[in-house]
C-alpha cells in the first residue's frame, strides 16, 4: 500500500491531509516569506549546509532574525527531514524537500504588527521523477527568452514567485521547457527556476548574481555556486559576465542548473540550435562532476559528440 505523505508544520509532523495554515498568514496574503528546495538521495541531502545558510541569510534580508526560526533549525539538525522521508515512504531513492518560512499569521495590513508574530515553518517532501531528469540530462532541453517579467527581489528566494509562474506558463505555451528572463538592459539574468551558464571559447560564463535588494541580477543559486567550484577544480576558465541575447544564441555550449536537475544541457533557444543540438564537452564534464558516483551521467548517445 502506498505510504501517506507527511509534512512538518510548526514543530509537528502531520499527514498532509491534516495540515492547516491560517488564511491570515502573511505568506498567503502577501508572499511574505522565503523558501529553499533540497534534493535528498537515499536519505542524504545535497548541499544541506549551503541551503540552510542561504535560508537564514534571506530571512535576515527580509527582517526575520534567526531566533525566530530556532525551533525549525533545531528540528532539521535533529533529523526531522529524514523522519518525514521515512514516514512518507521516500527514504530510499530521490526526493524533493522544500522548506518554507513565512513571517507568520498576522491580521495587520502591509506593515507587520509591531509586536511581531510567530513564524510559520513548513517542510514538504515529494518523490522525484528521476527518469525524467535522466532524459533531460541525456537529451538536453529547449528554452525561450522572456521579457516583460521581472522578479521583485532577484537576490532573494522569496515566495513572490508570480513572475516566474507566468514566465513558465509562457514558455510552455511556446513549446519550451524553460523561460529565460531578459532584464531591462537586454541582458540575460536567469531561468524561471534555473541559473544559466554558457561556454564561449572554452571559458565558462554566467550572469552576475547580485545580493542587494533592488538590484537586477540572477539568484545566487546553491547549484550555481557548486558549478563554479567544480569549474575551478576541473581547471575550466570561469567568469561572471553580463550575457546578452546574442551571446547566448551564438555560444558554443549552454546548460541550466538547479538543485533538482543538477545540470541540464541547453540545446536550443528561441528555435535556434546551440552547438547543433549536441551536448558539448565542458557541459558533460560539469554534469558528471555533480552526480554521485553511484549514478553515472546518462551521456552515451551520438548527441554527446563535441
């Protein structure tokens, strides 16, 4: 029999069907909160410390001190995610884990109550379609550039995700896997849920990530940072650089990253093939370096030729 799914809500582990969040929660009313998504493989988290560090940093940026989530952090370090995975029948294999924190339930208007409220802390676990990820990594994906949408706080992984939702819907309508944002200056910033890397003349390039509220730029993704470190280890020249649409369409290789897909080769943008829709050598090196030794990268077709 299929196991019921369990979630963590404000210190308690409960079945999804019984979980309740108030309609006055600021996350629901205003998108007032932040979140992180982690990938667990056979009960082990990828980049857990990095995700928790970014969670705390983003909470600080929106004015929520670490002491407001001390129970959540204590429970995570105490193994509550593994408990959720086990009770949900997801301890073996791969699972998606999302940690969400809102400013809490507050009947006030835009300005939070001066006395403060208790934070709402949620952890959700779900199964991952690893076969789909394997196909994405093996065959690559296509994308379209999207203008006219901009995330309110590019440097923060906040709950204000409507521009991303609309851009993803637009990408789907145009037959693409991903939508890639272009800023007011025409430069590429990021995908709706991914960071972008391109290869030009054997150098790895990615749009700058800005960490200040109100500035344009890409989200400083955890997997993005992992790729940067891998590039240095592998001896691949790397640079943060403003990337225009022409740069993307004329690059030698490109790939997208996030915590679930790791690295996905980008083989077509706006209907134009990149590298003849072949997966290039640097993309393959990065992808293989990110995957656990027990799961070799599925790159063995003719498309993989340089």
